[in-house]
């Protein structure tokens, strides 16, 4: 019995449907309300109690993905950093970001494959919280630097590396090799930059 079905029997149909959607995506199944209902072990009409259409379910799955990604990045920031340089901290964040994409490619593509629907406040908020966390880390590590521009630049590197791996433009490698590649890219940017990190 799947996790989503167990959740449903405990009375949380919405959570069970989201879990079933994630499981189905990661198994390569078609993404539809009917397929999600089947995987969750409920009637084809049950999802409509919580989701008006597929787009609504899509946004709910994206919200969970943003929350999980933020948790991974926060865990990277929580690692002992007293002796770590800002470059090493940014490298750790990049490794966590790319690692999430490679572990959960279907969810990652769904999260970033569509623009945030401005009418879906939960999805916009989840995405915004991720950006806010990264901006605060940049502000702390690089006081006085142009936070927004630097944050976008570093995010672009990690995001680009994630999709280069997902799209097969970079050879599949071990986790250690991927981490080394991410850290090397971050180091190259720092080598070209005159931005001064916090001491």
C-alpha cells in the first residue's frame, strides 16, 4: 500500500493526493487527476474536492517541492560554517540545489517549468520564501554587495548546472563528481569577481 493511500485512510485526502501526484511524477506516469486518484486509491471524482483542475494540483505539488528544496538549502546553511569561507558556503548551497534536481527531476521540472500563477498565493509565497532565504544568505556573506544581482547570478549557475545534467548535456556522474563540478563552477565565478565576502 502506498504512503498516499495510508494518508487518505487517516483522513487527509489533500495530502494523499499530493503525495500520489509526486509518486506518479517520479515514476514517470502521466500527470492527470484521474491517474493521481487511481494511485491514491480513491474515486476519479475525489480530487475535485480539493483541486479545481490539473493546474491546481500542479501548483500544490510545486509548493511542496519549493518547501522541500528550501529545507535542503537550509540544511546546507546549517552545516558548520565557522571555518568555511563564503565561497564554500555558496558551493554547498549549489550542491544541495543541483542534488535536489537530480534526485527529484520530475518535481523539479514541474516547479520551474511554468511561471508562478500570480493568482495562486500559496505557490507565489513558497517561491518567494525560497528567494528570500537565498537573499538573506547573500546579504550575510557579502555585506554591501548588490544582493539581488548577485543572488540571481549564483542561482543561475546552480539552476543552469541542474538542467544541463537533467537534459543530458553533462555526463551523468557520481554524486561526488557532480558536487565537485558545482563547486568548481562557483570557484570560477569567485575567481573572476571583485566582490568582497564578509571576513
